[in-house]
C-alpha cells in the first residue's frame, strides 16, 4: 500500500525494482517513528473533529483505533508489512481495516510531507531529552572526580612539552565545563525542533480551516512554523542543528579519550583501569590496551563529520520538498545511536578510573616548577625579566633544584574549581529543554 496510489495499482518487476531503490532503509528507520506518527495522527483527528470534518462518532472510532495501534507499537508487535511503503501507510492501512470508512478520512488536510516532518521533530525532541540526561550523568561523574582529585597534581603540557603543575581536579573539571558549552548547542537544536509543522501540508498549506494552534497545544510544541513553505524547508535543518550539537559533544569526548589513551601509556602511567575495561594482546602478555577509549575517540571523530554530510545532502536544493530528504534518516538515526552509546560507555568507564598519586615527586618533573621559582624571586623584589633569565640559565646549566612548593596563589588556582558555579550554569541551560 502507498498513500499516493490511485485506483488499482498493479505491481510488476519494474515497479518492484524502483520500489526497492526508492524505499531504501525507510522500512527499518520508520519503526522508530511509528509511535510519533500515531500520536500526531491523534492530534490531527482531534483537530478535524473540532473544525467539523469528522463527526464525534468518527473521531472516537479513530481515537480508539489509534490507541490500539499505539499499544501494539509499545509492545513491539507493530511491523511494516512487505507491501507497505512506510510507517504512515501502515498506520492508515491498519486503521482503515479495523474501523472502516472513518479511517479514510484521517488524511484530510494533511500531506505525507508535514506528517514525516512532524514525526521527526517529535522524535528529535524525545531523543534530545534522553541525551540531555546522559550528558548530565557524565557531567556529574566528571565533577565528582574533579572534587575528589583536586589536590592530586598532574603535569601540565603545552606543545607536548612540560609546562606547569596542574591537577586531576582541573583536568576532570575542564571536560565537565566543556559539556556545558556543548549543551548550549543541544538546547538551540531542541528549540529549532520544538515548532509544529503540522498543517503546512506539502508546503503550501490547506484549503481546510485547520486549527494549527490546537495541534500545537495537543502535541506540546512551544510554537509553530508559521510559513508553510518554510515549514518544509526545516526538513534537514532541525536534523543538522542536532548533528552540530552532537559534533560539539563528540569533540569534547574525543579529546578526553585521547588524553586517557595517552595517560594510560606505561611511560606516563598517570591513570589506569581494571583489566575488564582494557583488552590484551594475542602475543604480548603485558598489554592493557585502551580499546574502549580508542573506539570512543574514533566514533566521536566520525560524529564530527555528520553535520558536513547533512550539509552536502541538503545544501544545493531549492525550496519545496525533494526525495533527497529521505536520506537524512540514514545520517541522523545512526548518529543518535552513536552519541548515546559513547556517553553511556564513558560514564560507565569513569566509575573505575584509578589515579596515580604523587606523580610530580619524580625528578624528571623539576622543570614544571620553573615558573614557581621565578614568581618567588619576583615577590622578593627581582624584576621578572631578570628572574626569568636567572632560572633559565640554571636550567641550562643543570643547576635547577626547585623546592617543589607551589605558591599560595598557584595552589589556589589549581584547587579553586568553581564546581558549584559550573553546575548552576549547566542546570540553567538544561532547564531550557522542556
């Protein structure tokens, strides 16, 4: 069954070849949209009754039929039959078979174009809310580790060279704060998705007096896409905004995973994990490979390409709907899965991270304290440039032996993590996703 069929449609070998190509992966992806398609249809039916297109009896029949389908979807019993093109066709087919003529009236004032737009926006809103909670779990874990290890020093690097003393608290806390900025992007994507396109039809509205404010309220949208042409132009736009947000998170997670892989190296040995979170070698029995973090890094690097992929798909299209948009699902849905699994896995792994204590006591880290020695000379009255030259000469001549005591100011800057302030900012951003 196809919503666009007219009269007796006869399938033949040629039509089957074309159908296989044009349907693509939609029969797989559309199962994700089934629940939202039914919920959207319920709101549309309620609106059709309100404007007099459906009788009260017909509206009740449709509502009861859709509720039965929704129950089947939630129970995992809903399937797309072999001859059915997409989820929209399957829902209408089941409904009409079960309640009769009233089911044929449901599509009044609606196009498959605004129907799929609605489904994807409802789906995006729910997925963004779920991902927000996963981000919060990772954020909370990083903040807890930041406080737990704020007094444990860690070498700081610039250009991969020893720079100044840092701390594990600063390291964990930096990634926690990075997630806050990333969440700003996700909040923006949510706001773009949180606008009702239903009623825009195929992009040019409807001759029926549709009550779009009613469906906006019933579907819990914050607003609507007012211009019907623009409503169709949002296909791909909401998806791209979401992928841009994912790229932000992916950048943070990829960088953190790189740090973890580096710090687990035996020549660094700043952190470690239990064997269950590492993998071994088939010929080298000493190996504890950070495969989990290497895969997080790789998956997140791929995620950062997804906005560009979406751009290449949509960027050279004029206004109006084009079948190219079907392929947005092939980019968006796997990206959502990858984003979620990386957040879950990283949060899970960090429960078991083991931090090496007293790293900076090793003499190879003496140079980290050069700025501390300069600052002490400056405090005692020496000009900064003279102090810089003196300490630099001592280092070159092998005569630099710091006392390894951080100044009160530097110690404070390492330990003052502003955890509460960063958490408040995160909660403020998250509160915008309603």
